[in-house]
C-alpha cells in the first residue's frame, strides 16, 4: 500500500505529473469563472430592464417623418349589382357608391434642423443616456391636381386637409412651439392617422389654396439613443447638431459634411427627391406600403455611449481562460527556472485570486470609472498572488517573477480590451511568448532512458 502511495506521489512530483495537475487546476478554475460571468449577465439584464423602464417614461428612440398634407377625397362611382328574382331571372343594375379615401401630398422644398442636448438619467446604480431635442421643419407645398380615374368622380375636400408630422413616440413630445401653415397658426392635435395608422402631430388646414404655401413646424421631443428624420421632399437639407463627443451618423445615406469635436458634433445631408422611394402625391388606398417606405427613408444620429461596465467585464472574462492558463504557465516556468516548487493546493489558491480579479472588477466598475476599477482589481490581484508566492516558496525571485509577469499580462489584457482591432494579434503574441518561454525552460528535459 505504501509502495503504491509512493509511486503516485513520485508521479505527481514528476514533470508530466505536475503538468497534468496544472491542467486540472485550470479546469477547476473555469467553474468559479463561469459563476462570475453568470453574475455579470444578471447585472447586465437589470441594466437593460432599467433602460426599458426609462424609455417608456422618458421616451424611446425618436423617428420624425413630415410634414405631409393629408387630403380627404370622396370617391363617387358606380358598381355592377346582379339580383335574381323568384323566376330565376338575373337583373343587372348599377348602384352608386361613395367611398372615402385619402391622398398624401409631399413637400417641394424641405429643410430640417435639430439640436440635441444629451444628459444621463440616474436610476439606482445605473446611468442611462437620454436627450432633449428641438426639431424645426420648414417646407413649401404646392397644391397638386388630383385626377380621378375613368368612371370615377372625385370630390377633393381641400378645406378639410390636415398638416401632418409623424412622430414615433407621441408621449415624448414635450412641446409644439410652432405649427404654421402660410400665415395661419394651426391648433396642434395628436392621434392616429386615418387609412395607414401611425401616430402624428397634426393641425387642420382652413384652406389649401393654389400656388405655393410655406410651412413652419417646431417640436420639442425627448428620446433615447437616437434621432431620425425623414427627408421626404423634392429637395431636402438636413442639419443635425448636438452636444456629444461620439456620434454615429446613420440612415439610408451618410451626411455630406460632418464635424465631430471634443464636446459637440454637426452633420449635414443634402438629399435629392430622386432618392425618395415614393411619388410626390400618394393615393393611400392604392399605395398601401408607401408610408412604411417613408418611415424607413430616414437619416439620423446614434449617440454612442462609452461601453457599459458589464460589456467591458464580459470582454475581460472572455480572456479569462487565456489569462489563467498563462498565469499557470508562469508558475511552471518559474518553478523550472528557479527550482522553487509550489504545492498544487497553492496553485489553486493563486488561481482563486485570479478569478477574484473579475469579481472585484465587476463590483468596482459599477461605482468607478472602468480604468480606475481595472487598476484597483489588477493591483489587488498582483499583490495577493505575488505576496502569496513569495511566502509559499520563500524565494523573493519567484515572487518578483510572478508579480512582474502577472502585471504584464493584465497590461496586455487592458490593451486588448481597449483595442478591439488588435486584440487577436496581441492575444496571439502572448501565446507565442508563453510557448517560447516554456520551450526554453524545458529544452534540457529528457526522458529517463535518455539519461
């Protein structure tokens, strides 16, 4: 029995045995690392819930399309009706029909200007980026000729036309500063558009006279993350300004001019009418998909936030197995170079400190800037592992080597977190260096029968 135990012990002390034990230690450390990832996932889900709650209360991403003029038309026509009498004789007669339909008139010239003022909203531990925006729309309309098809007669009700601006989230409209048709100030109303649905701010026009009529609309809206507007005129200019240092300009086309400064941005689009997917006048009974096409014919800006701590911690945990493996490799190289062996239990304790790094990083990044949190977590981990290695091996060179190697690993991981484009290159370089070190240390290792 004693002989078998001695054999096992000798095998564990051999180089292959210690490598096997080191691999088992790494596999065991995956379990607590997975638990930390589960905790991070739960905290990240809570942040998503807070954003959803605030979006319903403050306002969601806003999409404004307009102005358009909604014109009701009474369509008079006759339809063929067949009836059969008691003798089975079929009688055919024409029955007059009156059907209500709507036409949408798009603007000739359209200028949209908006200024966004972002700010954070606080909810417990979480900060959510929202904005206030003033959107001003200046346009001109020319009354079109709406012709009826054969066998139909149109009664175009110009005196019942309405000026419409579609707004994706009406509850987040904080003020209607202007809703002007020509010289007349219209009374703002809101609701669902007839025929096509969708929410809008609108005003009833007393008369849509022939010739060109100017329109001036100004809305104050609240929103979150992004703002989109629709260049739906025959000739369009869109200018979006804001106080944010990292905007992302988006939409069906990119701006012709853009300026991004340390605290503000400005972007200008010039969009011709030929880029519009619908004609100048829409028969909404026929062009059933036209409003959906217009809602997608938008340009805008996305306010890019600094990555949330949960995203950064997730990326750090992604490299967790790599860092743990390289740290264990460092222990192995140190042992072989300096002859200061550690017990497998001490590997496991040091590995627990490596996993603790991610928990400390998660906890502190909720309250501090990520750079500060990363520095605290890595400094604490390097201190714990370095001092423990020094105490367990009683060799200051081993403690210094492990502390220096671990500091370099955390510095490299921070570089990978901050440089997504070069993360693969840096990670591959770490593996190459680690493998080269292991090859150098084990270059004189030979099998027993070669000695």
